[in-house]
C-alpha cells in the first residue's frame, strides 16, 4: 500500500469515528478504485451506506464481500440485520444514530469499557453498531448480538442500574474500537417521571439537584440514590 493510500485509509476511518458518513463513502470508494478487493474497505463502505439509509447499495457491497470471502463474519452479521429491516420502508431504522455522536448534557455520555473482550471479538466491532446494556451480577454488561464486549465502569454502572430499574430507557452504540480500548456512546431515550429532574450522567464536579414544589432549585447533597450507594458501601465493609 502506498503512503497516499495509507493516509487515505486512516482518513476514511477517522471520518467514520466522527460520524461523517458521506465523506466516508467518498473516501472508501476512492480506495476501492485502487484495490477493488479490499475487504475491510468494502465492509466500511457497506456500513456507511447502511447508516445513511442506502440499503440497496449496502446489500450489494456486502454481497461483493461474500464473493471474496464467503465466511466473512462482519458481512454475515450485518447483512442479516439488513434482511430483518422492514422491506416496505427499506430504511435503516435500527442504524440511525446521531451522525456526530453529539453529547447532550445529562442525557448522553461516551464511556470507555473495562474488561473488554478478546481481540478477535473487538476487531469485528464497527462504529455505529447498536449494542445492548444488560444488568448482570450488579454490573452492566455490554453485548452485541449476545456476544460479550465489555463492562461499564462500576461508578457509571451502579448509577444506571438504579435508573434503569426505576424506568429509564437507554440505547447505546459503538463509538470506537481497537484491540486495547472500546468506547461506547450511551443515550438516554426515556426518563421516568419520578426521575425527571435527575440527569443520567453527571460530572464529578456536579451535585445532583431537584425542584421543590415551588419550582425552586435545591441542592440535594444526599438524594435517594446517594443514600443507596452509602448503604451499599456500609454493607460491604
């Protein structure tokens, strides 16, 4: 691979990480002009087509991957998801994400997973893939099609478990993945009424707050969730 091609490949990957899918399509098409049989490039292009709603082009590209590598796990997995889409709408509803992974204070967060899966699993992850958050053994496990990917850090996990059990809903996506690090984008999609003034995510410098009956903001040093955490710490001593 020439230096130009190598730089172009890195740029194509970066555009996907920032959610610039149209540019990603253009760059990957350029790379394929030099090497039409680049499977990684074809998979990247197919994913970009999928996220931008170009389902027919995505399917055609994945079929090209199959011609080169009939057992390619990425193409098998993603084409299966495409076939499960509503054929009348032909839109990538399950793939539609905020193209720039824009963070919204209190409602979204980019999190680095801990205890990530083996490299052979992580290598198959792609930016924008939908993942699931599962509560297991007082922790939140991150999975993709029932395949273990990693675990949320304990501080974030404990907080989200309380919120999820209280009625909050979340969706999550792969933000970036290397064999050493996996970052996920988590978004609050529904907030329970009783938690309406409780942000899902807070920085370490912030103190949660609630509104009193007169709509005045009160600092809540020891809210219900903090009390629960204190109880947990005492019980573990």
